[in-house]
C-alpha cells in the first residue's frame, strides 16, 4: 500500500512539476517570440531608413553631376599637377560645402570624393586629411573604381564607420573617381526614435573590423563597450548618443541586466541578430541586437535598441494565472487522491478485519455471485490444499466442481435448467437439503451443510459447516457404497470415481501410478472342495494380508470374484515388482485355515500419464494371464 | 630709475620669500577650453610623475576661461597653470609673480611656433579695399594679436580698420578662407600647412614664439619647490615622453622669459569681432 501510495504521489508530483515546467517554457517561448517580433520591426525600420538614405544619396549624386562645374573640375583634377590639385580641391570644397552643410542636416555625416585610383580626394568632414590610398582598405572604394558600380553597405573608415553609398563618377566616358555619402548612426538613431517605440538606441562595433581601417590617431575616438571587450563604441567627443547614454541610468541599468542574462556572450559571439526580454520589478524591457554586416559580409557590430515593453509583463502575468489555476487543480487532485486513498485504506482495513474474522471461522466460507469465485477463507485452502485463490482458480472455476454426487447430497446435477447457477439452485432448496459432500486434499470425504447470506446486490457469503460427524452414519453407508461388502476392499465403483484423482495425487508427488493385478490360483477348487463359506474366508484373509502389507495411501480394489487390483504410487516398475513379489511370497507362505497353502499370480504395469488407465488395467490383466499360463504363483511384468 | 627698478625687484623678492611657504598640495589649472576628462588624460602621467618624485598632491582647479585663471593666480588659488604665450603675457602684465618654467614641444619637435596669415590662392588680395579676416580666439596668440602685428608689419594694414570675426579655432579660420567667406585667416603655421592641400597659401609669418608652458605662481610656491618641479620635469627621459603621452608626448624644454619679448608690447585685444 505504502509503495503504491508513494508511486501515485511521485507520479502526481512529477506531472505537476512537468506541467509547471511546460508552462514556464511556454512562457519563455512566447516572451521570446514577442521579443523576436520586436527585433523584426527594428530590422524593417533599419532597412527602410537605409533605403531612404539611398534615395537622398542618389538624388544628391545626380545633383552634383548635373552641376557641370564639378565634373569638369574633377576631370581637370585627374590630369593636374600636385599644386594644381591643391587648388582644385579647395575649389571643389568651395563649390560643395553648402551642399555638404545641407546633407549634414539630413544626418549624412560624410561626403567624400575619391580619385580614379582610389585615393582620398576630399573629405568634407575632414578636409585637411586627403591623399591617402583607400583602394586596399576600403572595399566600397575599390569596387566603385575598378568595377564601376554603386556600392551600398556598412563599412569601417579612416575617420569613422558608417553606412556607405559609393557612386562611381564617369563623365563623358572618362572615369574620374567616385563619391561617397556616409550616414552616421546618429542619423539612423534619430529616425529610429521617430518610428520605433524604443527608449534609446546605440551602436557597438567589432574592434577588429574598426581598428583595421581607422586612422591610428582616430582610434582614440573609440572606447571599449561596457557590454563586451571585443566591441567598441564612439566616444562622447564625437557621438552625442554615447554622451547621452553614458549618463543615462535607465540604459546603464539595462546594460548591467543584459550582461547577467544567461548565454548573452554566446549570443553576441554568434554574430546574428537576437533579442533579450527582461522583466524586473514588474517592468518589462526588450533589448534588441541587430547584427550589422559590412560590405565584406563580415559582422561589424550591433545596433542595440532599449525599450520598455509592458506586453511581456502582461504575458508573464497570464502564464502566472495558468500556473495558479494549474496549482489549484493539482491541489484538488492531491486532495481527491488523498480522500480516495484514505477511503481505500479504510475499506482495506475493514476488509482485512472481515478476512481475519472469516479466516478464524471453523467452517469454509466463500464469496461468490454463483459464477465468479471472489473470496475464500483459510479453511477453504486448508481443506482443498491450495495456497490461495489464484492457485485454486488455475485448476477450477467454482467450489461446486467439488460437490460429490451422492444420494441425498446436492451436486451440480441437481441444478435445474431454469436456475441460473448452483447458488440459486441451493436457495431454492429447503435448508435441510442444503448438504454437500466434498473430498479434501487427502481424498477424505466430508459433509457440509450450507448457509447462504446476501453480501451485496450481486454476491453471497456462503458458509460450509462441516457436519461429517453428524453425518457419520450416512457417510458410513456411503463407504459401503464404495467398498466390497465381503472383503471391505474398495469396489469398482470406487475405482471409477476416484482413479483420476489418485493418478493426479501421485503426479503431484512426482510419482507414477503402479497397477498390481492379482488372482488367487485354483480358487474354484477351494470353493468346490471346501464350500463357498471357506472360499469367502480365503478372500477376506488375502485382503487382510494385502492391506496389512501395503501403505495407507495404496488402494486395494476387488476387481471381481477372486481378482484384485492394487493402485499404488511408484517411481519405476521395479518398485511395483518388489511390492508384488513381496505380497506373492507372503501369500505363498501363509497357511490358510482348512485350505492350507495357496498362491496368487500377479501381473504388473506402470501406468503412463498420457495413456488411458483402462488400457493400463488391460495390460496388467494380460501380464496376470502370462503368469497363469507359465505355471502360476509368479509376477509378470 | 635704476634704483627704483632695483627697489621694486628687491621688494618683490622679499614679498615672495615672506608669503611663499612650502606646500604639499599643488593647485593646478589645466586648459579651460578642454573637457575635464580630456585634461585629466593629458596631464595625469605628468602629475603622477611629480607626485612620485616630489611627494606632491596635485589638485585640479577647473576654470571656465582665461580670465578666471588670471583671477585665480591673483587670489592665490592657483599654483601652476598650463597656458599659451598670450594668456601668459596678459597674466604677467597684471600679476608679475607668474613665471614660465617649462615649455612643451609640438609634434615637429620644436617648443616654438609661428603664426601666419593665409589666404586661398585664387582669391585676390586688394589692400585698398576693406577685407574680411577670420581669427581664432581673443586670447589665442595667433588670433587678433599676431594677425594684427603681421598685417601691420607686412601689409601696413590695421586690423581694427578691417572686418574680423572670431571663428574659435585655427581650423575654422582656415576653412572659412577655403569656403570664400573670409579673404584672410590668422592661424598657427603648422595647422595652416595642412590646408595647403586645399589651396591655402601663407602670405605672412611671424618670428618663433614660445609654445604652451607651465606657469608657476611664485607667490604661492617656494623657490625651492619651483626649482624642484622644473628640474623634475626637465629630467624626464626622452623614452618616457611617448610613454607618458598627453602634453609631454613630444618632450619639453626649459622656458625663458626672454622668449616672450616679441609679445611684450602694449596691446588691446577686442573680445568680440566687428562683423
């Protein structure tokens, strides 16, 4: 009981924990989905913003080319001396600086002309820095000036990184160089703030990617990111965003929280976009990390957006409700199980008491509905020699199978067609007639009077009280029915009714059944010479000799006239032979009154379990006649 | 006259000796034009060096402008300041107890520099017409002071008669010339040279002027302390210049008051432009 109870409790706890885990995982998945959707909106916004800048850059590029002065100046520049180039560079600046001022208001931070061979011609954002070669350090410049196609994308630079829009300049079939428009993150951030419900945005760059390209002196414009040492960000002297974020307690608090989230560094190092939902003090935050790939398809960093999103708190609350409901249901189930178990325990206790009570009864008590055998007390098993009900049910279905058909005793043959079962049949009898005879494990018959009581709607408690003593007389008569009146040896009726049980009894002891067939030699002469009375005495004497020299469980049966059969258990034919020979010698040696010496002939057989008993008897008879034919007073096998 | 001068020098010396007492905490005023964190970054290695070498504690005194630094000297709130030549001359005029001890070298290895007047090559300079001049800051040596001197010496033009504006940096002054917003710009030569690649030409240049220096307050520091500080700074090895970085990255040399002679003139610098 305790084991079963433990298993049930363990299973219920396991189910409850699994359910809780499942809800928590579902909550995490739903929260992450929400965060991922938010990330998706950042991606869409970013692409839309970059596309908008592309339109601005394209328009400006065409405006520059439309202004005939610029292409002409660039053409002159291509073929000018260094000194002439200085002047032309200054002139270019003078022509376009207002345009650049206008671009700055649109957050295009860089306007950069390159020579046809990929050198810096004029940086409007750092005009005195020029002449350095970009062909190897800047993929966009190389492509624009060697493959003559427009290049768009994020890229590190000599002064600062940004989104580049690089257009090759070809004027009257002459490749004059290229022009680049760069959008700083500040420009993107301003637009982000207009269209996304985030509190703040910042950008972090991969140090390796940035430091490779930037002027050595300009490295000081970058500081290590608080998030990871492999990333950097623009310092406050060149970035308004960094300046704002450095002093922003909200963002700094979230940065600390992000760093504490599991797998953050792993996600960062994966170099793919991801989003982190955080709930703190009933406030929900989503921080998205939008991976930036540069023109060389390398990871260049992340745009990080910090936002307060109460949706994830509401989502968590919904799942907490589920957990609460689950908890209540689990509690209810626990209580239900507890009540059921207590009830079962009580019933079992009561049942146990009843069993004990029934077990100590001196009579056999069973519980049945007339068809199915449901319970039996100890006395029952002691009587029939079974360990328990299952053991009994392996061989039988009903106690009624053991009712011996004897006159004045109830047996299954007495059940009428209109009666459903033997119990009903017994109930239809008067109390005095409810008597059955059953044979115990030792094949001893007993008589029982039956009382039947209703247990519940279906079942009856049936009590078998042993009334063998009071029925002694009847049983004595019964014995007479199975015994020969003259010799008191068993008769053929006994053989017919009990041979199967005897064989089974021997089998149970792992022994076989031996058959000794014996016949008194020249018995006709005794009758003829001394009369039937002497003949009868001879028969009784021989029975006494045999009975005195066989075991109690061996059965002597008068087969007919002067023929007898002994049924005994034996492991092999030799044992049977020895018994027969022993009897033969005893009889031979015995001095019969008036008659003197007599002998008997014997035929013996060891019955095989799979063969017919009547065949074995016949064989023993044949062996007996072998003895007779070969001179009598012999044992043939 | 000589006796009078000797008396003044004697009196100043006595005053210095009387008032100056040994200090363990030095109040240092860095450049007011830079942010505090940048100043810390530039001066920290030198300060740490002095701290280790002389067991002095350096206390940063941030002033918003040069005027406050001059007042700080007079009130005795500042013991040492990092100043360019013009602020020093201005200070010296009002407060004779200010003395340069070391001058910091520039990236070209020189502790001295020149101021220039520059223009865009293609622009015509007609002296007969009123011109527009881009200047740096009022207290910048290459600003009004030297531009005025150079225009007067080389072109016989008085700046006060022309249009001028403070653009607040050398780069701004020069770029405004490239843009064509101004005809001339006054700036540091080293910076103007960088703009030659944008068609800027130097049309006049000054004599060498002393660079940025550490100026001590002889009224608040003892002679011994001043001497110790000067010696300690001058004994920094060349190898340590780069290692220390910041203001000392290019090295330093002993300052001489005579280097400021060419600036030791009567001047009045307008605080605002006239455009």
